[in-house]
């Protein structure tokens, strides 16, 4: 008989009195069962719970048939409260909470277990949260590629992650079309071309060079049919990547859905862990998306994202190529600007003088990588038609 039914018939004080008389041997087990109208196993579970409470004069019962609630480590409870408090404008995400407790503390609980725990212990806090209003997109079956790395969807979105109210940051995500693996996740204070280059570099280091890249028609990516007029399009050509531009946001449905998921999850994770700058954000985001790939089960694929990737690779369905020389990657994924060569082969950059190798050129080209705090000095600019790297006159960190 369920415990809440016992509470309706018998007060906690009477339950404690019957247990005391039974354990002291003044009444038999059968008499105690009849007095409480419960089975023998339930009686022994009540006894265990009562003894754990120090033979209290009354016993408060939960909602299940016994006192089975396993105690949660205090650090897990504290972090759970932080995540709940960080979810005010997003609504609770119990799957995220379960993932974070597993990732940070190795405390394994499924989504339903975390939800029940929150409802039991933090009901008042949950009622104060404002659920996020989500758009209802029509469900459509979309095509997908058959090989890993055959098509990578690439997108970005602005959102508030830290700082004063009204401050906006951006996240840039690349996702494999066939396996739904997140291949890069970059967080930046301001979305610029160099930040997209940094996201590509992260992806190249992770999987190599994909066959095609699918973006929207944002200004820096160029227009459909005119992508080679943009710097981003020319970089794709240098790496042998086919750059495709989506005609509508709905055409990139897979990554658009992931964008909403990562907006929600990262905002909660950053707030609960006190992330307050770009460097910390990228460290946490890197761990989070790698954990997401290994743990997230995709119903349509029938396995986790990482398992789907391994399955295609084992079947020989891998369309990626090894990345070229690291200098080739760094120089192409950089911002170039010209500088005049002064006496003694010196150039000026950010208020400092830098000595380079001797050259007959009056001007040189700087290949600047702000996210890595370094720059290269080239004798001339990279030829966009061939991608050949000219002579390097210097490499400096700042």
C-alpha cells in the first residue's frame, strides 16, 4: 500500500508509536502490520527510515513506497540551485542539468530523476521561473548527406551571456549535416570575420577539411553565386571547400534548431559557473560541445552523435581531408593589412617597432591573428587565385 495512503489513515505520531512498540517487543509483527494496514516489507522499510531518524516521535513520509531517496552530494545540490537560478528567462532544462552534474561531478542522474528532485525540493523556485516562449516551426523531413564531412552547416547568433544588462555576445557553431556532430563552437564579444576564421580553424583541427560549407547570406559570406567576391568565399576556395549559401534560414534547419538549444544551454552553464569573459567562455564551450557529441542521443540516428560519426567513418563514408601545413592554415585564416618598411628593415604595428628580414620591398603585408595574439610579415599578399604563400619575413607575438 502506498505511503500517501497510510498518511491519510494514520498520523505520523501513531506510526512512530507503533514502530516503537514493535521494536521494543511489546507487539508482534502481525499486530504492527494490522495496525498500519501495510505489508511486511513496507513495515521493515518504515522501521529502517524511523531508525535513521533517531527514533523520532513522529515520522514524515514522502511520496513513494519507502524512504528510497538517495542523498545528493552538497556540491551537486549547490550547483543545481545555481543552474536553476540562471534559468529564469529560459525555463528549466532538466536534460542540461543532468549532463552538467555528470560532466562536472560524475554524478549520474537521468532527466526524469533530476526533474523529480527539483520539483520535490525546489518547487517554489521552479514556480517563480518564467518559461521561454518558443516558436512552433512546422515539422518537415529534410534531406541529409550520407558521408561525414560531406556538408558542414555554419551559423552564428547574438545573445546575452555575461556583463551588464543589454550587453550582447555571439556564438558561432559548425555542425556536420550527416551525423549532427558539433564540430566547432566559438564564443566572441563581437562577431567579426576573424572570429569566423577562428571557428574554421577549430573545426580543421578537430576533423580536417570538409567537402562543403553551408552558410546563410550574411554580408561577410557574400551572396548566392557571388561568394568568391567575399574574403570568406575566397578562403574556402583556397582550402578546396565548396561554399554554398542558403536561400532562406529554413534551408539550414538542422543548425538553426541547434542554435536555439545552445543559446539556452550555454546561457545557463555560463551563469551557473560565473563565466565573465571570452577566454573562460571558450574553454567552457569547448568542453560542453565535446560532451554533447559524446552523450547526446539522437532519436532519428538511433545512437549518440559520436557513435554516428564513428559508424560512418568505419564504413568508409568519410569525406574529410587532412588539413594542410599549419602555416598555410594560419596565414589564410588571418586579416591582412599593408605596412611601410622603414629604415633598418623595421615596421610599425600597434605602437611598437618590429625588425623583419631584409627585403627590397617598400611595403609588406601583415597577416594578423588577433584571437591568437600573433602576426606574420609577408613579402607580398597571398595570391587569391592560387593560394600560394609568399616569402615570410617574420613571425611575432604581441
